[in-house]
C-alpha cells in the first residue's frame, strides 16, 4: 500500500478585469497548462447565456435550471451582471483540496462577497491601458460605440478602487507575458 503525501491546498485565483482585458485568453492558456499535466485548472462558469462563437467557453443554463442549481447549493459563488446569472460550481473546492490551483473568471463587483465566502482567494486584476482596451473592443465587434465608451468608463472607475490586496497583471502586449506573471504567482 502506498502512502500518499497530503497535498497542500491549492490556490484560488479570482481573476478580474474589464471586458476585453484578456481574461478569456488567459484562461485558455491555463487550460493548456491543465492539459499538459500542471496542477492548475480553469474553473468553468455556469451562465444563463447561450454559447456564442468567439466568447468564453461555459456551461449554458436556462434561468430555471440556474435557479434550481442555486437552490440546491451547487454554486460556491453566483452573481448577476449584464442581465445574466453567473455561477462557479462547488466542485472547485474538491480540486483545491486535492492541491490543484483554480483560476476563475470573477466579477469585480462581487469580489467582497467572494472573499467573505472563501477568505483565502487571491484577487488578481488583469489590467490594460485604455487605448489598448478600446482597440480590442473595437476589433472584436460585439459592442457599438456607446457600449464601448461605457465599458471604458467602467474600467477606469474600477481601476481607481481596486482593493490594495489585489495582484495586478499587465496585459498590454502578448498574452504569454501575462501568463508568465500568473505562472509565477502559482509557482508552477
């Protein structure tokens, strides 16, 4: 019989950033690390939004199914934003207990609540210069000029109130540079 050494609990990375800052791209890199056998996973979000090409990979739920999961206690975190419900399943707790690091896409406005629920989470903000963010939003073509302006304003407002304990990762260039900063934080 083999004795397995107990794993130290993994780190829960609560990744935040403006729409267009590169969160989905960074999570895609994390998924590659997972496939390569690293001790890290990208948490899948449950969203009351259909899956769309070019958008984040998630589990789409109807509002009724989301409400059922919420009542059943299936979510560790859940919040509402932009007219949709978002959830992170409790299954991430098992991954953390097994010593895996979990990187999740979280809401900036939900951070304080998330910290109350899981005090050990590590808040990370993916930051981008305003002109880079604007160019990315225009290039992806999902928002009109007014919506882009509103997103830029929200990003500027949030950058002024990012909690002091938040780790800031710059993503103005290639995603690989931001990924290396995250890899260093995870020590993998």
